[in-house]
């Protein structure tokens, strides 16, 4: 899935919002409290359910510009990339991409492709809603400070 959108928030606000989420996930999964500067190259085990877990590896971290991570399970590798391009002091263009490589046999790859097509629309919709919530939070904070 690939998506490029303009978002009405500063690059630093968007990046900080994503990093707070990452740090909260690390804390929840590992009970470690890290600083953003410690995340580059950090790996941890993430539990999704009693029978599903994966290794999360933070691959790329460039302040206010880029965040990339990889989730590695026994069935596939899932890579997510956020590229943040400031348009001005109050807006960014976000390029978001996801890619998956299946490790299973033919049936696993076929299943992953089928599920990817089915869920792609819903994932895009949910992702766009999340971005609108980030914008809303930013506007609320700006109004509260005025």
C-alpha cells in the first residue's frame, strides 16, 4: 500500500506524534523506557495474541523526515516507511508505504496477496482517519494556547 497526503501540521509535530506512539509500544512490549535517539536499530519482540508474535526492528530514523520499521514473523516480513516532507511551517506531505514479503510456500503467498487486496481499502481508510485525528489534535492544541 502506498499513500501520499498533505497534512496540516508541522513536520516536528507529526514526527513527535509518531515517536510517542513508537515509544509507548516499546514500553508496553518490553517495559523499557527509551529516548527517541535510542530507537535507531532497536529490536523487540511484539506479541499480537497468544499464538502470534514478531520481531520489530526500527531501521531508519531521521528527525522530522523519516521513520521506517520492519516486522519479521515466521510467515513474512512487513516493512513500513513514513517520509515527511515539509511544505511550509504548518503543512507536510506524507508519503507512507507498506510492503510485505512472504516466506511461506505458494499457498501462503497467495493468501497474503488475497488478504492484502481485501484489506487495502479498509487500511487506507483507517490510516486517513488517523491522520485527520493528528490534524485535529494539533488544531486543538493551537487553539488552547491562543
